[in-house]
C-alpha cells in the first residue's frame, strides 16, 4: 500500500469547529452569513484544551445569550478544503 505525502503546511493550519443542531418544536436554528446566501448550524472554533460540548455552550452563550442545558453528541464530519 502506497501512502501519499502529506502537505506539512496544511497540517499546521488545522481548524476544529463544533456545530450544534438546535430544534425548537419542528423548527431548526440556522445562522446566515451577512451578505451571502450561505447558512450554517450555530457554533464556532474549538479553543486549545476545550472539548466540543464546551465550545458549543460557550459559543451559543456568546452569540445569543442562551444557555444550552441538554446537549448530546450525534456525530462527526471531517472535511478538507483546498487552500
């Protein structure tokens, strides 16, 4: 099996982002980027030493003032963007 060379510059620019799926009744909360049609689930960058759940609690409180009380992990997605 041949292992492809990994770009070291790309490895140094890893970003970890945690997102939350918030349901209120039958509605889902989405954020919309200003000046764009791009929508995404609320959340943000995981800070060094912080867990995904801690990030979500912090980000939602910072952005909305709301405190998340019931939070369950449902999955992970890995994606690579070309720079």
